[in-house]
């Protein structure tokens, strides 16, 4: 197992996905998050998910909440996640599909929070969406017969289950100066499964070889 892990990580790091179709999506998401961060705290006042405002018609918050952050550390943690997922699964990325997945997963996360997590009155951050991207990337590994994809899939669901039972790490709470919305991670992972189903149902949802051109 260690040898498989080593080959998987080293292989991906030595062959970073640097084609335009592979890197453009993550760069765009990074730029959007950084741009909104420059306008904090005003950005969060208008774009973070707030139940009372959604009830008044601020429906754009279902999407925009995923791109604003509580502080600089929160932003950097999520952008690190974007980068790591690109390094691991960027060979599958295609600009159009990547951005479609980001939108679908982001809306899936916030709708899940709005409908099922009544205790969350306010939400911001990309971590839920990243869990969905992780699930989808592990699926593409499995589909392309990369055995380590099974371990990644098992690992992300183990993490989500642990958080549902025991909550998030206190250190992360301190770093982002807010409670970690572990429910968002669950909804993101479930939304990732939805993207997988969509892929299975709609055969042309991804390029035929599932890799960025």
C-alpha cells in the first residue's frame, strides 16, 4: 500500500497538469476568492449565506457564499485545497466541466445547509465544495483504473463520518476564527456523488478520455 501511495503521489508531482484546460479552472476560482477577499468585510455582508437575507430574496448567496471567507487563514486553507486537488486530479480537468462542477457542488452545499442544518444561520467558505471535487476526482481515478482512487474515496468518507460523530478539530476552528461547518463537508461529498451519477447518466458529460485537452 505504501509503494502504491508513493508512486501515486510522486507520479502526480512529477507530471503536474499544466495544460491550459487543466489549470484555467482552478486559477479562475482562486482569482474570484482573492478578489472577494479584498473587499471584506463588505463582501461577506452581501455574499455569505444568511438565512434572514435568503428569505428576503438574496438567492445569489446560494452560490456566492462558497467564495467568501472568514479571514485570510480561511482563504489560504481553501486555496491550498484547490491547489492540492489540482495537483492530484488536474489531469482530468476540463475548464467547462470543472466550472460546471464547482457551480453544482457549491449550490448543493448551501441548499443542503439551508434545508437540513437549521442551526447554521450564516455560512461562508469553499471547503464543502472541495469535498465534492475530491469525491468526484476519486471517482475518475477509479474509472480510469487507478487503484489508489479507492483509498481516496474511502478516506474522504471516513473523514466526513468522523466529523459528523466528533466534530471538527479545535485548531482549525481557531485558525479560521469560526466554527467549522462540518455539515457543509457532508453535503459537498453527497453533491459529489450527484455529479458522479450525472456523469454516468449523461455519457458526454466529460471528454471521452476524461482528461483535460
